[in-house]
């Protein structure tokens, strides 16, 4: 990037967007060159402490996008969390970027492998539609196919892991996790370096099966952690009966079932090269962070 490049980060009040901005500053980008997009005026207090430019806009409001994008050189386009109309929102963002003359777009897509029928079709389809719109826009692009956040691994494992073990419809499939802060750092390093024009990257760590994860937890804690893999319907019925919300159950169950058929397997080679070091592994995460929390809560 040049000294005068203006970088806009959308979703700036979210954990990922905020972490990207922090990493940009840590890597020497002047705060005056960074623009943080927020939807909600009540959620920007933390952003203010970073001394960056704060702008307000909404993916549902094309006019607000045009206003915010004016004069911006690089756009980190963080995908919407509103799955129902995400494709429509994203097309508006791309159209506004074209109209505004933005030079480069980085888009946070989803790590996946092509299969005949995806068990996370509703999620993948909107990402692919956005990728295609960006590629057809004429703007220089970099697609970041992010794996799952390692930070949400506890949600997959459940609160009663020491009592009931791991219960997921993932079979022997493997899934790539990476720490959200390291994914954000990877995006920041791409934003401030060259050689990424019109490329698609896998931003994910090495992949692990849940039987391997059960074994790691057993080794670390000295407790025997079992792994049982039911069918998707049986999983949904069981966890919903136990009190998990239908929305959460379908999300976790869908990703787990997609893992079973190999949709989410990856390796950390591209992320390691972009990050400049090997990403934190699942085993390290379990040793350093996750197990301590579980042991303390287990008494």
C-alpha cells in the first residue's frame, strides 16, 4: 500500500473487524488512514480509543455505502451475519464499491470444499454469489476463505464434556480451525502488502477430527473423553431436548455434518505463509486456554 491509501474496515464493532484495525495499527498504519464502518452509534466507544475515523453505514442502505466508500482505496468487506438476505446485501456493497471507485476489495468468505450437496448450502451459496459478484466487478480482489474460529470450539464441545464426552455428527471428518485474532492479523498483513491481486486464499489452520480433539483433551486432563457421532437428526433432537436453541443446534449440527463429508478440511500452509509464522494449533489452544477454563468451571 502507499502512505496515502485509505483503508475501510466494515463490521468494525465486531471482534474480527476490531482485531483487524488493531493489527493494522500494530503494523505501522497511521490511524488517520484507517476508517471503521459501524451500523450502531451505541457500539463505537471501544473504537474511539483507537483514534481511527469512524463512519456509519448499513449494508441494507445503498446510499450510506456510497457516502462511506467515497475516497476509500482499499475495502475490507466483512461478510454480513444476516443469513436470510445476505446475498442481496452483499451485491449492494459490491455495486457501491464499483460506483465509488474503490481500487481493492478483500472479502471474508468461508473455507469449503466443493461437494455434490453441501450441508451448509445456505451459508456457502451467499459467499459464492458474493465472490462471483466481486470477480465480475472489475475491482482488484482478494478472497479470504476463512476457516472456523477456534474461539467457538467450546460451543462444539458443549458444557458437559467431562460428563458426557463429545457428541457431534462429524464422523471421522476433519475441520480446520484458526484463532480469530490470527485470522484478523492475516487480513491486516494482506492489506498492507503487495502480491495479492485477484487471489483466493485459504485462511485456516491445520485440520483435526473430533476423535483427535477428544484424545488431546484426555491427554491434557487425565480424564477419559469419549467421542460419539450420531446422525444429524438424532443430534438435533437430543441437543434441542437438552435445551439448546434450534438456531444454535442447526448451525453446529450443520457444520459438524459438513465436516463428516470433508467440506471443511484444510491445511494451514497458506495462512502460515501469509501470517509469517505457524498459526496456533488446536492442541496448543486446548492446552493454553480451553482446558483451564473447563477445569475451573468443573470445580
